């Protein structure tokens, strides 16, 4: 991944700036260019994804944030009950448990994305099954969408970390969610056609079921850490 990033950063033929500009300012345009066979002028979808996902997870690691804006808390009727439950699980404190869970998420969520992105592409293939596109087309679309998602998330987490203000972090989180909904809606319309209302409906459906899948994968990561370590 580092090698791919270094090669793209040192690329002097203008493909980086051109690809990034189209990725963020013209949702769906890079996917359409790929479908039309005009690929030489653009960075490949997998490289775009790697660049922005590496940037995002690096910032998450440095800032101490939790990937994908997830939070993990121990709940109980009293602090004493919380502490007893934590100690029964083999942890010295709630901070110790949270640290272990967060480290597991930082380690495994980037790898889990290689499962979650194909699931996202599959969900798009279901809602747009009459588009005439095959699954690899939907997967290319998913890679472009997640490259944009991670790019904005990297900026959001970075600004929240630099500000040191929880209100700023919360606002940036809301902005990143609004961006995801807006971006996917515009991209669906640009690539697959149809009305904006249809694209918005499909966006809500895809993101809802994708989030369910993401929560299931997260549970598979957290449960062994909490109960089997």
C-alpha cells in the first residue's frame, strides 16, 4: 500500500489532481469513464481507494479515533457494577477494555473493508438489477464511492483531532454523514440513471443494509476480544 501511495504521489503527469478533482466534485464521472473504456487518463479505482483508505486509517491511528465513527461503552446500573463486570472479563478497568477494543478495530476494520466493499457492490447490484451492469461494474462503482468516503472522513477526523474540541468533532461527523448520503445519491443517478428521488431511496436502502453488515463484522471483531482473551 505504501508503495502504491508513493508511486501515485510521485506521478507527474497530472493524473492525480485530475482524478481527485473528478472523484470529489463530479460523483460518478470516474466510474462512467471506466465503463466507457477511457481509463489511461485516470488513476485506477483500486489505487484511488488505497490512497484514501491508507490516509484515513493512518489519521485514525494517530488521533486515537475509532474507525467508522463507532463508539464502545460499558453500561450498567452503577459504576461499581460496571467495574465488577469488567474485572470478570479479565480487564483491569474500563479504559483497559476500551483500549483493547479500539486497537482491535484499528487493526481489523481496514482488512474487513475488503469484505464490506464487495457487500456494498452487491447491495448496489440488487437495487439496480435492471441496469444491465454486471457485478464487476458495481464493484468498480463501490471502490470509487469508498475512495471519496474515506477522503472526506480523513479530513473530518483530522480537523476534529487538530481542533481538540468535541463539538467540532461532532459537527464534522454530521458533515461526513451528510456528504455520504449526498454523494452516493448523485453518483447513483450519474452512473445508473433515473430520477433523483429514486437515487435517494436506493441510497437509504443501500446504506441501511450496509451499516447492518458493518455492525455484524464489528461484532465479530469485538466479541473475541471481550469474552475470549
